[in-house]
C-alpha cells in the first residue's frame, strides 16, 4: 500500500493544528489580545459572544456545504455511479422534503434560533424580538418536518406512479418487440411456404394451359365461330409466359411477385372469361337443368366419362357423340333377347312395326342377331321389310333401337364407386360446378339427354367438343375433373 495514503489524514490534522498555533503566535506578536483576555471580555459582553457563536455556526455550515458539494461532485464523477443511485438521492433523510440546501437552511435557523431563544434574557433581547424568533423557528420546523411527515403518502404515490410508468413503457416496448417478432416470423413463414404455394399454383396452371391449348389450337379451328371466348389465344400466350418465367427460378428463389403473377394467370385462364369455362357454359344448353344446375350437369357428365374404364369410355363417347354402331361396344352375353325385347319401348319405330310380332317365340333372339351385325340394315329389310314403309324408315328404326340398347348398357356402367369418385373429385369445385345430388337416376338422365341430341347447334357443338377434349385429356393423362374443380366460373 501507498505510505502517503496511510499518513494523509493524520498529516492534515497536524498541519491544521500548526496553522492555528501559528495564527495565535502571530496575533500575540502583533499585540492583539490573548485568547484568555478575549474569553474574559466575551464573558462580560454576552451580545458579542452570541454574535461570535452565530458567526462560528455560519462558518461551520458553510464548510459543511462545501464538503457536501465536494462529495456530490465526486459521486457524479465516479464511473460506478448508476442512474438509480442518483435518483435515490432525493429520498435521503437530509432532504426535507426535497432539497438538501433547503434542509440546511432549516437546520441553520434551528441551530441559531434555539440558543437565541433560550438565552434571550442573558442577551438582553426584548420580548417582541424573542417572539419573532420563536415564530420563525416554529414556522420553519412546522413546515419542513410537518411536510416531511404528511407528504409521505404523496411521495409514495409519486414513486408508485413512476414505477407504473416504467412498467407501462417496458410493457409497450415488449409488445412492440413481440409484434416485430411476430411480423418477422410471419414473413419467414410466408417465405418458407412460397415454394410449396408456387408449386401448387404451377401445377394447376399447367392443367389449365393443357386444356386451353387443346381447345384453342387442336379443337378450335374445327369449332363454330364464337364458341370460344374472344382473346382466348392471347390469354393462353400470357399464361405460357408466366409459367415459363416461374419455372425458370433456381433453388426455390420465390418472391411474392412471382407467386402473385402465377396465381393471377391461373385465375384468368380458369375464370369466367377463360376458354374452358366458356365452352362449359355453351354446352350447358344441350342438357336439362338437373344435377344442381346447367354447369353442374355438364361437370357431372364429364366426370362420368373421366372415371369410366376403357370399354365404358367407348360407350360413353358413342352415346354422347351419337356415333355409328360399333359391335365392340357390346360385350358378348351382356344383352339377352329378353332385355332386348324390353328396349323396344324406347324405340318408337320398332315398337310400332313389331307390335304384332314381339310376343312370337324366337322373335327377340332373331331380331337381336340382326341388329348387332354390320349389315343389319339390309338383313332387317330382307326379313321384315313388310313391317316398314320404306328402307329409310327401317334404317331409322334400327338406329333408334341400337341407341336404346347402348343407353341400357351405358347405364350399367354407372356404378356406386364411379359416382363416389366423381362426387369426391368435384367436392372442392365452385358451387356452380358442384353437383347437388350425385345419384344413379341423375347420371342416367344426363346420359340419356346427352344422347338425345337436344339443344341449339352451338350448344350441341360445344358438348361434342367437350367430349373430344375429354378423350384428349384421357390420352395425355391430364385430370379433367381436378381441372374443373379449380375453375371459378
């Protein structure tokens, strides 16, 4: 340890005493009165003694204030002093109630005033002066000490208010930080979900592009004018461009703008002005309003064709397109003479022509053998020409009867699993495309109406175009039912 640090305080005391002794010797050398004679003189003059005491008290308090200020500045200069320590200075006992200087002034009044009041007679003070001193002392002590005691609740309230303010500020800062963290987490989650969202949007866009390409470029030139919406080709070109730009992104670098462009292209191509929705709306006029609405009926009919097997698909296409007779549409043994006889009622020409022959033994078997052959028209006229007015009527009756047989066989293709698959595939479709009740009766009625050839030429052409589109999508293995579920007509 530093030796000077140990001897500093004793040296200061010694030097202070030597300075006082030097002052006394200097006073004696100058001929001034000695301390003994000075004390004797003060004893004979109480007023002078009181003045000297007041002066000494003033010097003492001045020295105390200087020491207090020095300590305060030292505390402020100390790097280890915290703001909390500085704030707590106002609550020290010396502060009556707030300021140190005011507290010292009150102490000075008390220290000087009380001796003056006690020794007022020795000092020769008049009663009026003593009363003034008493009033000053009582007022100062009553204010400061009374305010200190009665202001405790106010100070407590103030401290509680400050603490509450600090807590509110901390809570606000915490809420702001939590909100910022939530925003950053949401942004991170959105950024992490964008690649998956873009992949799903591109998947749907590729389906709509495949359908629009087949309609505009493959089937469009053969369709009547106005059947496809205007601007369908330009819409398809924009979708191609967006899909190519989005597909070129490397390492999943997906931004919100790219995702929005893909979503907008999908909404445009699969919206009410898109080619697929426009063709569905045109074809709705060829079917009755069953199955939940015009568009829902078309969607259900196409769903049946999509879910059909290979043989059932050929029968579905032949019935919807009213195709010429094809012996391969009927599996051997699926049509019996008894069932063929029952279908006569669905063929008005045959029902009238064979009214007298239908109950004869062997008639149904012979008729069935004729109508399933390639040269059925010639054989029918040769065997039953007398029952018809002309060969043309016989040919028309043959077409009716074959269509009735095909309708019966196609109705057998509508099974419960097929209906369940169609209903499940269209469950997420828009309400206009979602069938209200997927039942066998509804499916049979739609198939029969599609094969009847009703509606305007444009609606019939639109329905046939959809049937050909379904065939193309089956070849390309592009899910047409899922594509319909993504439409927003």
